[in-house]
C-alpha cells in the first residue's frame, strides 16, 4: 500500500513538472548551502584534527598574570621540555613563517619557510613521505645544514624527482641538504615550503625575555591535560624564582590543540550555519504555502478519493509521499550543489590552520543531507497533508458549492508569511550590522597612504653580506636605482611593513622614571627603517626630523617615536631630544635619543588601536632583509619589472619576493570580516526575495479566492482605491506582525555578533530602523501586484462565474 501511495504521489508530481521543478530548486538551494556548511562545521568543530591520536595533542601558550599570549621564549621552552614528564614530547615552531632566499636552481626564488624543533613532526605524528625526519643531531649548532621540503615545492622545483632527497640547495647563502619531503597536502600552522631545524644558540634563541615560538606537545600515556598543567605550574614557579627579571607572574597554559583551533573558527562558522538554517526555514515556508495553494485546487480530486473509500490517513500519506519525493530530489540536487559550494567556501575561509585543505564527500555529510531532506519534508509537508486529509466529499462534490480554503489553512499560510518576514528581518539586521562595521573598518585611517604604493621584499644572503657596511652599501645603491625609475616619486624600506608583517615588540621606558618591575614595562612595536621611509609611506613627521642619510649616519643611537608613545612617556612635553631606554636583549638597556615624532600607524590590524611605536635607523641596526615601499604615479604594479631588473643588475642571485600593492595588503587583511559580511548579506537577500515571494503568493491567492466578493464590492460602487486599500491592508498586517516578531528576535540574536563588529553596537538603532523601513517597502511592493489584479476584476464576469 505504501508503494502504491508513492507511485500515485510520483504520478501527481509528474503531471505538474513546472511546479515540481520550482519546489525542488527552491529547496535544493537551502539544502545544498546547509549541507556544504555542515561539512565544514563537521570537519572543523566536530571531527578531530587529521593527525594520529589528535585528542592527545596540546598547545602551550605563555600567560602573564593569567592573560594568555601565543608566543613562548626559547629558553622557557627548553626548561618545560626537559622537566615536564606528563608530556611524552614537547616541540616548538617559530611563531611566524618568513620567506627565505633559495638559490642553486635556474633562478633564485623566495620560498616561505619556518623553523621547528627537531621533534615537532614526531610529536604531531606525521612522517616525511620520502627521506627522513629531523633527528637530535640536526639540532646541533655545529651540524651540517638540513631542511625538509613540502610536497608542492618538491613537485615545482624538482619535478617530483626522488633524487631531490640528499641534494643540496642554498638557503640564505648557506648550503643546505634536503633530507626529506613531507606528504601531499600537509599543513601545520603556517604556509611553509621549507622547514629548518631550531638550534639552541642559533637564530631566535638565547634570550628568555623574547618570545618567538609556539609550543605543541603530546600527552604521555595515561596523562590528562589537568595533570600536565599541574606539572607545568610547578616548573613555572621554579622559573619565576630563578629568573625574576623575565618570568615574574609568567606561566604556561596547556590546552588541547583541537579546542584552541576551534576557537579560531567557531563564532564565524556557527553564525553562517545559523544564517543558512534560517534561509532554509524561509524556503520551507514558501514551499508549504505553494503546496497549500495547490491543495486547495485539488479539493475535488481528494474528495473523490475520499468518496471512493480513501481514509484521511491514506490521503495524508499520499500527500506526505509527494513532499518526501520532492525533498529527496531536492536533497540529491542540493548535495551536488554542496560539493561545488565547498570549493567556494575553502577559497573564502582559511581552514588550513585546522589542518583542512580539502573536503569532498563524507559519510557524515551524506547522512546529514538525508536527515535534513527528511526533516524538510516534514516541515513543509505536514500542514498541507493534514489539510488535504480533511477533504469532505459531502460538501465539496455538491453541485454549485464553491470550494475554498479553510480558515485554518488560510491562517497557517498567513502565519508562514509572518515567520518568513521575521526571519528575513533578523538576517537583514545581522548583515546590516556587519556591513556598517565593515564600512567603518574600511574607512579607518591606517596612518599611511596605501594608494599608489608598491611593496616587495629583498633579503641578502647572510653568508655573502655578513658585514653591516656591505648591507648598507647594497641597499643604498638599490634604493638609488629604484628612485631613477620613471614614475617613482619616493622610496623607503623597513624590516617589517605595517599590516603585512607581524609583531616585533620590545620593552621601552623613560630612564628618568623607570617602571617598578619587569612586568610593568610597556612593549613598543619596533621597526628598522631607512631614511625616506616616512615620505614614501606618507606618514607625517609631527616634530623633529627624519633619520640622516645612511652614509652620514647618526652621532648616537637614535629613535623616532609615534605620538602615542610620546604621550605615554613624556605627556604633553616635546619628546625630541629626550632619552628612551630600550630592551635590546642585553644585560643593560640601550639608551637612545629621540630625534623625531611621527603620526600613529595601525601596525598589525586596522581594528587594533595604535600602540607604542618606535623606529630606529637601518644604519644603526642592519638587517639582512628589508621590505621596499615605493611610491609611484599611476599603477604601482607597473614598476615590478624595472625593480626586478635593478635588483638583478646588482646581484642575480637575489630574487624579489612578496610582491603586492599596499592596497592589496590592506584588502587581504580584511578577509575574515569581508567573508562574513558578504556571506550573511547574500543569505539575507535570498531570504528577502523568498519572503517577498511568499507575501505575494498569499495575497495573490487571497485575491483569486475572493474574486466573487471583490466583484460584489465593485458592483456596489467600491472605488479602485478602496479595493487596493483592502489588499494592501491585509499585506501590511502580515508584514507588521512579522516585523514586530523579527525586531524582538534580532534584538536578542544579534548580541552574538558583537565580537565581530567594529565600532558598531549590536543594537544599533540606525541599522534596525533602516532594515525595518526597507523591508516594509518591499512588503508594499509585493502587495501592489495582487492589489492591481484585484482592481482589474470585472464584476460582471466575477458574478457570472458563480
């Protein structure tokens, strides 16, 4: 009997292919988006990380008086590694990747690389697919240089030749042997193609006050995170006592790696999942309304079935069967759509930090698609089935009796429209808040002028440019060559560009008013620049002067500070000429004289208020690498080739790396808020369209079912305005009810967006007001077409049809 009902349901849908296609496509959009989003949520939030026994991986982060910071000092790491037995292993990775110069091939190239402790990949549980992993011998400062490379770099540079293992490349001017190739698709924390071993006494180690590493550990068998934390706390207390200058009130927080990584994504993913769920509910409401409208036209058919002996349950089962067939078809189409949407999502949402580089089909994804399709069938099919099962052949088959939709059915359809309007308002308010936030963030003054600014990096091989004078001579000549390029109006360089590069914080204080203790030292964002950098970046000099030409040099160690640092150190006094104590990693601070004050710059993020900032001259503290800042007339990308040629003429083994305009850098930095804003806005517009369509459908059906009534009104003298008012009034009642319900829901739900907003409150009255008026205007437009049809009713034909 069930199979018979399903065959009948399929036949009924086949007779109306247009209706069936509209329903399937409407539902497929909602189901596909939900399935795609679920596959991401499942991979990031529900499943474990793609590493063996990933639940035993932990992350170690420094705490200052209970406040957590990601970075840990190398010296602290060595102590924790050697003293904590609850951890089977404790490894370290440098806090940020950095491009390195690789030569030895046809062309020099810049390759993203990082440093790791020799035991990192063993701790994570990943082995090279070719060659060997680092061992403790590779971490010896006197050992030959060794490197692991990514599968992608192995393919690009060596064409997948197994002979690459054991071959030599030159990294930063140092001959380095490739000892292994990591598996395809492997990603851990950073986008790196080259891994070099961390070496005690080598780069980025040796100073306990400087924090440049992130710690990853694996719990020993039978140990819990709480037990590991207890042992770590004991070691932290020992370090505080042994090194009060650097470790007072400092500890280490131990958390599961999965939990920490989930924190990076959960708010955004759950927000998007909730938004897509609301869109699906609105789509279900529309489909339910369509089925009810279609069911009112099938009253005679259902009544005939009832007269021939079909029970109410049998009729309901057939109608639910139709809904089930539609939902399953929509689920199949939606699943195919979800696979395509996964690619878009991976391109927009960076999931690599959770170890996810691809998704595809999975058992959990297919199960969710099936369950969602079944649930959808119940949501949109229950009321039409219940309404159809109540067919009364005695009333509906009587000659001359008009068949109209029952009061409960009409109220249900009206309720669906109210719910659709309410859900649409919630989505529109959320997207409106994010749009306002993004506009404000985009309008923030970063403290420099990004338009017309070209950026790129140049790193000198340390082996061939080990002397500071050599570096000064090279960069002085290169910058002079770039200034001579047509279209270039100013040239500067720094070791770290704002927004593009990460943190480099150094303690600083007024030597006349030293801080009470080491934990009271304020950290300043520190940069090394060449003269002309502020002109190229268009950072205003508020007082004093720029640094002198590198060839002339400064008489003493000098600094240029920003306005915030000047106020923090010297109040309203002129900072020029004052002395500043700088923690340079030595036993005693370095004293530097302030020669200038510049405007504040947003160094690491547009959303982060300017902090203390200080600059020293490149001539006093030379780096092997600098980032160029080239101010141009016209398209800044046009100077790429001339700059590359100028660099090649000075040293053909030095590539130009990290090429980008500053506008591209700033735009990329806003990727996360932009993705969330665009996605939610798109969902809200879809919801708005569906809601308007639902309101139109209800009113159009209202007009059709009341043609006789409207004809009588017109025959009795009703004007076009009165008929229009009748339809608009009904539409506005539904819209107003939905708006009221939606405002209450939005006021509650948008609070969860507050952390995603910049300088906008979750209850922003302007956004709520604008969205309400906009949605009301759409409701009026959706009501006008049925009202126009009502005005055109011919009373003679309307009365004759009865």
